[in-house]
């Protein structure tokens, strides 16, 4: 027998399966992991520090870039922290729009996760399937904000604008004939809400396709069952939230336990796992996609029958309408003051948390009465999950590290900030 050497192995920081710039120092005994030491900070962009030098309404765009797969959910936590301190009530229509886009974002996130997690452990096809649906969801983002990713759509007091009555359409080109384009535009003839409704009716069959590819696939099960088991008690001690906590069998979801916006008026279930392994966390997230689809359906139904304002009418916090600003001097002054100086928050502190696709995303805000935060701290869910890396991988093989990183659903924008 040849001797087995002990190695110290650098996994990353440019590893394709590290989901960002993670340097993971692994101490190996042959192929088995003795110690896993994650080194972070390689993507540090000083988001929290930069927010202290900018008026409140100019930091919304920074939030999109934290977890750059769940853009609007990050904004949501930030604007809610501001609204808590201001004590303002968001119009009901804006609340429903926020909930609907939070859930669209959750599906976007989980599709990215299922595609890349599958790819990491050797399932190629799922990646192509998941990105097919992401295209439609990105079009919804673009229709409402003009940007496919970094939307900056939520505002303190509501959302930037109401939902558009038309959907952008494909045009004829040398790559697409008229017949093809007509087929592509079939579900884009109505408003954005019609397009979203059409998507929600199609989506459950797509999720069935993902499950056909993975759920009973024996290689997928060999790579995920009994890998990275975390007991319910330990999951709580480690500060897990979101699917990582629910996969261990704890039914904790801020949308149900501490409802915000209009979640208490909607009907949905919280999926939980039983074993606390990678496979359970996979099943939890797949079921979450189905539940999000249910929520979006209910939001579309409500939004179709209830028109109304989508942002506060108070021009000290929300800009006046464009036509008012062009015609009325007072509105012009409001507009100018709002976009140069912003608004001041009362002295105090506020913590707002949302059930982000990756777990509890919280924003802790301290105001000293100025027009910019005295201190801003982001509670990123991925940070707590990554700290459990050693505990989840010790005793497993090197190839299981990839499955564990995948099941944690890590994005380094929010971890390093």
C-alpha cells in the first residue's frame, strides 16, 4: 500500500464551484477532509461604509448589488428599515407589488441555485432548463424597472412606478422569422400582469420537469443524501435561517411568523425537511418555488381588480409625478431637494428583516437625525451558513465540499459586502 499523505489544499479563490471568490483552505487526510477553513473578504466593496456618506435614497442601488441574484429582496429590507423609522404607511397596492416581486425574485434565485448546484455535482441538463425560465422572469424585472438585474425599483413609501400596461415584444431579425417572432410574442400581447399570469400557469409543469431530472435520479441522490447533515438544535445554534433551517425540520419563516407587507392575507405553506441533509434542502427549495408561484397568482388576482397609488403622496419623501414637476414650481423644488439632499430620518435605530430567498436578510439602521445613516449594518444570511462550512464537511470527501457549498446557496456579494 502506498502511504497516504496529508495535504493542505487551496479550494479557490477562483474555483468554478466556489460560487464567488471563496478561498477554502482544506486539510486533507488522503481524500477525507479533516478541517475546512473559509477565508472571505476578497469581494469586500464597503457597501455599509459607503451608505454612511450618501443620502438614504441614493443607497437603494447598492442593495441590489449585495446578493446579486435576489436583487429586489435586498432593497426591500433596506426600504423597510427606513419606513420603520419614518413611521410611514405604504399604499396597499404597493405592498402587493412588493410581495409579488419578492416571490418572483425567490423563484429567480432558486432557479439560479438549482441550475448551478446541479452543474456543480455533475448534472448538466438542469442548468439549461432553469435558465430558460429565468429569461421570462428577467423580462418582468426589465418591464417594471428598465434593468434586467439591478432594478432599484423599491422606494421608501412604495415602488418607483405602477406596473406597465404593455410588455416589450420580440422583433423580426435575420435570426428570427416573422412566424417565429409571432410565436414568441403570443403571451406578450397584454399587460405585464397578463404576462405574469401566463407564466404562473406554465411554471408548475416546469418544476415537474426539474423534479423528473433530479428528484429520483440515483446519481443525484448518491451525491446529496446524508451529506452535510445538520440537526435541528445545531441549525438553530449556528444561526441558520431560510431553507437551511427549514431543511433541518424547523418551521421558521418570517413571512408566516412575523408577517410584513400583505403576507398575512395570502395563502401558502412552509415546506420543511426531516433529515437535514443536502437532499432535504433541495426538496425544500423546489417546494418553495411552487409556493412562490401560488403567492404570485394571488397577487396578480388582487392587483388586477384593485387600482390605486403605488407610492406615498407626501412629496417630502416621494418625488412628485413627472408632469407635475414640469408644470408646477413647488413640485420642481420638492423634486430638486429630494434628489440632491434627500430626507432626514428622526434620531433612533431600526431593524427590518425580510424572508430573503437565502434566509433572514436584515438591515440595522442607526440615524442621528441627518439625511444619511450614522451606521448601517446588513445581516447577510449566507455569512452564518458559510461559518458552518467546517462542521458540515469534516469527515466527508473532497467532492462533497462542492455539494455542501451548493446546498448553502452562497453569494459572496452579501457575505463580503
